[in-house]
C-alpha cells in the first residue's frame, strides 16, 4: 500500500472512531433507547399497505432518497449505525452503497433466516414483514438523525455538503416528512416527534454551502471576497465570519465589504497589511484585481497561518528531542563498535547561525528540526535561502524518514554549494559548509575556462537531479503542494517565504507519518544495543575461553601420554592371547568339520520328510479355511438380511407412528375447533338469552319500584287525608261544645270567631295539599330521569355490540372477496394466456396466408413485368457507366470541403455549401465525414461573419440547411451541439432575421428563421441539453421575446387581411384572399435519405416554428 493510500485509510479510520464516539455518547444512547421503545410499542409504525422489500418502486424511491446524501457522509453513517466496515472502491462508490442499502437496510438476512419456512424456499412465516419493517424504520431514522447530528457537530474537518448538489432534498426534515407522508401510519410531523425523543433535526443546506470555492484565476475569483472569507474561517476556526457576507456580491460595495471582513481579521491578529514597497493593501485593490497586492495579501495569510496551523509545536519539540537522543545513541554505539572509548566530541560549534531574531518561535523550531535531521549527515543549515539551493537538505529530510523513496546513493553530493569554482582556477571540495577544518583543497593546475564551465554544468545537473528526486518522493508521499522548481532554487537565492511554507508542509507530512518510522527506528536501536552488548560479551567470552582452552590442552596432553602407555601394555598382552586362541581354533576346526558333515546329512533327510508333510497339511488347511469362511459368509449374509428387515420394519413403523400422530393431532385440533365453534355458538346464544333476561328483570324491577312508590304515595295521601279528617271532626266537636256554652252569651262574637277559625283552617289545608303535590311531582321526575339514563346506557351497549358484530362480518366478507378476486385474477391470467396463445396462432396463420398470397402476387407480377424490369436495369447500368468520378458523392464532398476551408470568395463558398447540402441530404456517410473533418465549426464561423445582404442571406440559408441535415442524423447531432457557442450563434441569427425572414430570396422550402428554429428544436430534443439551455435565463428571455414579436406580427397580418376584405367588399370589387401557405408541424425529425426535396417535412410558418422551439424547451406561451 502506498503512503498516500495509507494516509487516506488512517484519516478514514480516525473519522470512523470519531463517529463511533459521537454515536455512543450518553445523549445519543438515551435517544436511541427511546426510539426503539416507540417503534416496539407501535407509536411509530409502517403502513400495512407499504411493502418496502416487495415493492420495487418503493425500494427505488427510498434508495433515491438515501443516495441524495453525499457518498462520504452516507458511508460514515451506514458504517456507524451498523457497526461494520463497508468494502468500497473509494468514497464515491455509489453502486456499492446502493447494494449495501438494498441488502442490509431494506432487507435483513437474520430476520429472513428466523422466519424462513423449513421446506418451501422464499416463503416466510407470519410476522416476517412486521419485523422487517420495524428493523428498516429503526435503521433509517437512526441514519437520518445521526447524519444530521454529525453535520451540525462538524464531524469531518473540511465539512463537505451533507447532500449532493443535484439532490431532490436539501434538508433532513424534508426527508423525514416525505418518509412519514408515504410510509408511516398516523404520523404527521415526524421531525417534531423525533425532537421529543431527543433527536432534533435542524440542518438545512444553503446555497452558500454549495458555493464552488475552487480558485482558477487569482484576480477574478478572489475579487468578490467570498473565497477569502472562507479561507479565514478555515484558518481561524471562526465559523461566524460567513454570516457577515453579502451574497451574491454583485456591486462594488458588496465586494469591498466582504474583503474588509478579511482585512479586519488580519489586523486583529497584528499582521501589517502592506506590500514590499510599504504601500497599504486596501479592499479596493483586491476588488480592482490588483495582481501584485493580491499576491502580497495571499503571502501574508500563508506566512502568518501556515506554519502555526500545519505544525503542532509540542510534537515538533518532542521530535527534535527524539532526534538528538537518537543521534547521541548512534554516536555512542559507533564508538563502542570501533573499540573506542565512549567519549563524544563535545566541542561546540562556535560559528554564528545568522540573525534568526526576525523569525517567530515556530519558524525557529522548524529550523532546529532541519538541523537535527541534517546532523545525521554531518551538515548544518544556517538559513532558509542558500542552504536549500542545491536540494541536498530536502533529500536528507526525506531520506531520514523514508529511505526507500530517496536512496542515499542517489543523492548527488557534488553541487555548486559544495564545490566552488574560483576565478583562479582552483576547485575547492567541501564535505560540508560548516565542518570543523574538514576541507580538502585540491588545486587543479592548468585548468582552463572550458573545463570550469563544463564542471559548472555538471554541478547544476546534479542539483537538478536532487530536485527531481524530491519531486518524485513528494508525489508518492502526497499532501505536499508542488511549490518549488529547480529553476527557481538552483544557481540563485531562493525565496525565503516559499522555502518556509514548503518546509512546513513537508514537516507536517513527515511528522504525520513518523509513528511507523519511529517504531522501526526504536526497534532497530534496541536491537543494535542488544547486538552490541552481545558482541562485547562474546569478545570477553572468547578471551576467557582461549585461556581456559590452553590450560585444558596441557592437562589433556598429559592424560593422553599416560593413557598411551597403558593402552600399549594392554595391547601387547591382547596380541599374545590372540595367537594362543588361533592355535586352539585350528585344532577344533578339524574335529568340527567331520561332525558337521554327519549332522548335515541327517538334517537333510529329516528336512525332506518334513516338507512333504507340510505340503499335505497346507492343502487340508486351505480346504478347511474355505469351508469355514463360506459358513461364516452365509451366516453374516443371513444376519445382514435380518438386520435390514428389522431396520426397514422399524423405519416403516416410525413413519406410520409419525403419520398417525400427525393425523391424531389434526383430528384433535379439528375436533377442538368444532367443539370450540359449537361452544362459541352456545355461549353466544346463552349470552344473548342472559342479556334478554337481565333486561326483562331490570324492567320488571323498575316497574315494581315505580308501582310501590306510586302506591306509597297514594297510601300516604289517603292516610294524611284521614288524619286531617279526624282532626277536623274532633275540632268540630270541640267547636260545637264551645258554641253551645258560649252561644248564649256572645252569639255574634262567637259566630265571627268561628268563621275566622274555619277560614284559617281551610287555608292551611289548601297550603298543605299544594306542598305535598309539589313534593310528589319532584320525586316522580327524579325517578323518570333515572329510568331514562338506564335505558340510554342499555341501548348504547346494544348498539355497540351490533356494530362490533357488523364490523367482524364486514372483515370476513372482505377477506372472502379478496380470496375470490385472487382466484379470479389467477383464472383470468390463465384465460388470458390461453387467449393470447390462440390469438398468436391465429395471427401467425393469417400472416402465413398473407405471405403466400404476396408471394403468389409477386411471382405473377415478376412474370408480367420482367421485360420492363430488364429495360430499367439496362438503362440504369448505362447511366452508371456514363457517370464520371467527379460527380460521385464522396468526390463532391471532398471537393466542397476543400473549397470551404481554402476559398475566400463568397461565390465559391456558396457553391461548396450547395454541394454539401446535396450530399448531406442524400448520404449519412457524408454527414459523418463532414463531422469528422471539422467543417461544422467552420460553417458556424462563416455564419457569424455574414451580414444581412442578399448573397450573405443565400450563404446563411444553405449553411443552416446543411446543419439541419447533419443534426437530423443521430450520430452527428452531438457534433453540431458540441461546437462552442452554437446556441448563442443560432439565437443571434434568429434575432437578425426576425423582421426579414428571407422569404424573397429563399425558395419554397422555407425561410432562414423557420429553419433555424427547426435546427434548435432538433439540437435540444434531449432532456439534458434542454435542461442546460433552460437553466440559462438570458436564452429563455430571448426566445420568449422572439415569440411575442412573431405573435404580434402574425396578429397584425391577420387584421390587415380582414381590413382589406372589408374594404374591397364595400367598394364592390370581389376580394380574392391570398392562398395561405400550408403550414404543418414537424412530424418527423429523423432524416429521410431521398432524392426529392419536396418529401421533407418542415415548417414554413414562423409562428409555428417558434412555438415548436418553445414546446421543445418546455417554455409556456
């Protein structure tokens, strides 16, 4: 893997880790749990008539919505939500993202495996669709909300747009509203629901976010100030600067306001805004495209921010300390390896490093880092100009960190900085510019001027090679701009600002990649220390071993001498004993030979007898073993047969038991279903009867209560009337007695008092009776209200039960109707298939019969017209023989193109255009040749150079006709459209001939205006080209103004004709109206390769021509 690809992968991994931390934050985790609860409970649910994984149209709709996101944002969101890496070719691999969305977001293999039917493929159990819809809904909402939150928190450093520039949606809320409108059930504003759960969605992509900040021309692109403000935002991390902009910056004041924002930020940081001559840099200089001051401002910004932003000073100090420590370790190790004492040369360099007080601390640290690296190569850098002119320092910097890109052997050491050519002819070779008395002066006597120039060229070539090495290495490293060139650095004093800026980029890139290099260096140094220690131990061990070996050799020599004497003594005794044994063995051999011959003879007899017995035994044993193995085979075969029989019986029994259990289970469930059905019907009947009984009982109880209360009221009234009557009778008796006693004395007064008492008593009775009647009526009203409430509740319950029963019956009927419709559809499809096959057979039969009839007619006509055909063929052959080579189409095409390119006379160009009109009308090959030759651009140049004279109008008419023929051919339409400013040229032609269409000089095929309209309609018939032209407001306004002018002229012509007709009719002269030109809309835009010109379908009315052009572009009249 290259370092550039490795860096991209590391940045992507850092981005993934940041996204994972954001996704697993406490706030996001709480919101995710709430969202999962909402989906599981059913408060967020997908509509049942929407099948995200079945309906191809719905899947494509959701896929298009998600692909409206930037591919980098979409990849980070999917990887974070799913917690896995997506293998893509690059961050713009839309196809890979689409495949992942289709296979993992709109489909889930785990859910499919859980609900899959055990035997039938592609069939799933109940609940699969609900589980899949919940999964898709959860992942989709998490993806949208996480991407919105990540965008608002600026997860990516360069902060790209969340949505594509050509996307349908430019806000997260719009996607949520579209999804809730099309797929969710009972959900209005989904973003408000998600904000209550902890997922506020607020990102809206503005036109400023889609602004193209790329700079192609410093003077023009930086004039408006928008790109400068964006640069300061990125450098200062102050994201409120863009809010002060005035966009679009059209006027001069708006542009100056935008540039003033940048200048105020620079002044607040203490940067002097003046050029090299001391003149101040103002906003009007940038707006007026002052190139020197614009470049000066850019250098001010780069020099003020680049080093501080691109470099981390803490890391740089730590790297310098590490380099110095590594250098000291290397010197110590080299001293130990060379058997020197570990005494380092501590002589300080007393040379003056130059005036560095003018630089900032970061620039000084940058120079210290360069010197720390160059110390490994015994080189010291004093400044940022001459020290870098030969390219050696840059090569050393890259070689120290990445030796594979710049090998040390490839660095040219002989440069103009190390070899100085003096005027006296002496060549001085310096190993380094600041080494301590390490100069080797080689005086070359008799060196002439030519040798010095050749040496100088060689040194310059070496510097050029060094800079080529640096350029190739930087290209492989990536992330470093190509700011230096050997012509600007070699044999001159380089620009200090350029070198510092380039070094900051190089240092940042090398420090970014230093982790792996540092790890390798640490491993190497540790290994070298260990190896050096082992080498020292090995040397000491060798000295000790040499002394010990000498001592052991002396001891071993003494032991060897004593052992040799002992061995010689024992060896001599062994030789004497061996001679004695040999004499004894010779005597024994004679005796043993005789006895051995006797024994061998007896043994051979016994052995022959034994072999005969063994042969007979082998035959018997073979027959016996055969018999035994045969019996064994028969026994094993019978056992195998028995085992197979038992196994098959066991399998059949097991299958039978399984089928029996399944049948019993089915019967049990069916009987249970029947029993449940009967129990259900009996329960419903009993329930209805109980309800009726309860209603009758409650009615009877209410009637009894009402009767009792009424009877009680009657009894109470009678009882009170009786009590009052008794009281009245007693009172009357008393009154009679009193009257009898007092009547004698006071008859008159007694009579008055009695009447008054009687009157009061009757009044009291009336009041009591009225009060009791009122109380009885109130109680009766209360009882009636209670009864009415009970009846109303009971009737509502009955109506609710009836509604539920009707609803269930309706659902059953709908299911039955759906099943019937499905069966009817299946039957209809079968019938349609059969009918189509039958109609196809009939059509084929009719076709074959017609073909046979045509063949018969053709054979008959051929027989009759054979003589005529022969005559015509002979005449054609005679004409072809008489045709000259010059009159053939390809010759005419080549000749016409030659005149068109070379001739400057208008008459020759007109003749060439006439020939081209003929050949393009008759041959598509000529159209292709003409498109390849580049004559189309020449014709457009010719059209632009013509005026409104009659010859020029003739040339324009034929030129437009040629372009019309070429544009009608599909393969050459793009060649006409691709000509630079072709649409603008044709529009200028329409503007020129809107009042003088050229009908007087043109023939009957049409005017310049109508032909140009037809040509534009043919060029813009594709949607892409039409949309491009439609996006240009000036073109649309021009076409619309032409339409208004043409329509007004057409209306005035009609009114003039009507006025003439009225005038002639009043005079008495019959008016003969002018025969109108037959106008027709273009019916076919394809070319007709014919020999007759009157076969072309064209428009001859200017109003209809401009209307056809507006219809092609989709512009309303």
